C-alpha cells in the first residue's frame, strides 16, 4: 500500500470509531455506515504534497432516528482526533448522506 492510502485509511478509521462511539451513546439504531476517502496531491517542483482529503459516505438509521443520525455525523466531524489535528494544514471535505431505512 502507498503511504497516502494508509493515511486516508487512518482518517477513515478514526471517523468510523468516533461515529460509532456517539451512535452507541445515543442508542441509535444503525442499519448502515459506509465511508470512503480520497486524497488529492500536487507536485510542487520538489516533491508531492497532499492538498486535501474528501470523505464521502452514507448513513442509514432506523425509523424516527434521522435527527440523531445527523447529530452523530456532526459530532463525528467535530471530535475525530485525526481530522482535528490536521484541520489547520489540510482541508477535509465531507459529503455524507443520512437517511432512514
């Protein structure tokens, strides 16, 4: 594996664990959680730099749990310690859909 892929996988793992921690605290019925990540990079003349990370995914929750699902995603974004650590030097974009299923 490329180190860049391992870096994105570490961020995804941290987001996953953070989401699941809040999901358990709220006792929310979770039917599906998928997260995918990509990194963008550029060659600056001397070497490559990662310029950003994009996280996409889907969350499907139980009936009448939509607001709790949205809250879990927001808390995941706020409290994942890896994204908190890199936020000032590397932008992280999120595109995560949440629905009842």
